[in-house]
C-alpha cells in the first residue's frame, strides 16, 4: 500500500473541485484531474475508490470547511442575534473568497450523486441548528421550521452572492446590511 501524502491529496481535491465545477461531473475524467493535480492517474486511486467516491468526499470536505468558516467566532454564550449575524456574514465572506468551492456545493447540493453523504454533511452545521432551536426557545425567532428559516435567511443571500460573483450586481456594505436586516426581520418576532 502506498503512503498517502497530504499535499497530493489536497492537489487532487483542488483540481477536482475546479474541473468538476467548470466542466461538470460527466466531462471531468480522473485522468484530467490527475493532470491538473500534477499526479499520475493511479495516484488518485490511493485516495479515492472511484469517481463517485471522489465526488462524495469532496462534497463532505467542502461542507466541513464551509461550516468551520461559518461558525468561526461564534460561541453559545453570545446573544442569538450576535451569533446569527456572525454566521451570516461569515457565509457571505466564505462564498466571495471561495467562489469555486461555493459553486461546487451549489452544483451538487441537490444532486442524487451525493445523496448518501448529504445527511452526513448536515452534522457539520449542527451548531447552527442548535442556535436556531435556542432562538425559538427564547422567542427571538418565529416558531417556524428549519427549512423556512433557511429559505428566508440563506437562500436570498446565496442568490445575491451568485449575481455578485457573476458581475450582475455589486454587494457593497450598504446592500449587505440591508439584505441582512430584511432576512433578520423575516425570521424574528
């Protein structure tokens, strides 16, 4: 068995995310990924069983990375609004600073190809769910489902981020603050 090299693994992951996001899953071969990562095609199989395994592990990797960034600076002793605003702004910053990773998660968020790991990825966001539940208990948030909560907070932001990344709009500080206030008003009592 060959020794696993973290640098090679990272190079493979980065190349795969970029190629899959740009060309789609079907048009991205393992040999193209290997070439972009500057490794041999056989090396990829040291880290991944097959292309589907690669996609699932990449999705989990990016979701775990994203959740760590979203939750950066948040702790359970903070007021609900302070924690929520940090998470909301962290999400914006992550997406804008990592547009390929953001596009990758968006591309596969509802794909049947990652169905087996979708629930596993939700565990990375458990503190956000706990914040939502705590906010409902404290009557800060409306008594709504998690799905409605996400739809009125993160879905509009994601849409605006996509338009911003495509150059269709400019999300400056004022626009971001206005968007935050609308999202906050939509979910709070």
